């Protein structure tokens, strides 16, 4: 089964926006896309907003317990949020739910929580989860100052841990960049070369990204190497 695990250089970098845009873009190509947000924290009365957004983007009508099996109120790392409720996240249960969903779709988009080293249970983090699901990682990086360092460290850690990589997408969750941020981002994107799979520009609510904002052919080709 082809698919990717979407992680970020930090929390709030735009993983969900990127995942939703990818789901819509792949769906427009006629690919039956499945989505999953295994763990979501900071969940209020309206439910797991990231998981619900993913489901809408993919037109996926699945029970929420399958799409997002672990949901916690505290807006913290999964291990911390689970502990606050006296719960423990079951990695094998996530893997089983993923396996069941993956049989129903041509391509899976699985969104992590926070960054790559965010702990899920003791000595098990988001990179470990991607590897347990046998999915290569798409890294979402913010466009703002600091992104060179965060992106470089994240890519280096993925390499050190032997995690599959499909590339990087830059997001703009905080809106248009200052001249300094733009110059800094240009240095990052130039250094990434073919590893840069797209730049998701700032989007007003309800608007769609421009055509060809992401290299979907490249993403599909790289993901297929790990299937």
C-alpha cells in the first residue's frame, strides 16, 4: 500500500493544511485517498478538528474512531495528554486501524501530531510510528525565520534513524513573509533542490491552493519506492 506519513519541523507548521490540500489534489486525479490522524490532542467539544478537516478533504466517510482512535483534551504531547487522563496509547491498535483502512484505499495520508520527536509512549515517538506503519515521511516546514535550522535538524534525525523520506513541503501558517523571512526561505529551498516538493502559500479561509502548488508526480513516485 502506497502512502506517506506527514510530520512537521514543529507544532503549528501547517501539517493539516498541507495534508488537506494533498488529499484534494490526489483525489482530483481520481486516486482513492484515505486519511488518518491516529492521535489528536487539544480536542474540545467540537471534536478532533484536524481529523475532521482531513475527512472532509478526502471525502472519507468513516467512523471517527477509525480515523482518529486516540483523542485527548490537553493540548500537549500525546504521552503527556494521555497521562493527564489516566490513559495509554496503544501503538498496535493504531497499526491495526491503519492496516484496516489501507486495504480500502489506493493511497494513505497519515498525519502525525507535532514534530518528529514528539513522544507517544515511553521511548516511542512520531518517527517510530511512521516506521511501524512502514510509511515514508513527508516533512512540513514553516516558511518563517528558524526554518533552516529546524528543517536541517529534522532531516538529519530522519537520516540517523533510517526513516524513509519523500521530501519537504513549505507551509505559511502565519501568513505572508517579511523580507527577511523570504530571503531566509529562499536559502532553504535552494539548498533542498529536488527534495522540495511544494510550497503551500498563505490561503484565505475557503480558498484553494493554486494549480501545481505541489509536485504530486514526484510525491507519488517517491512514495511508491517504499510501498
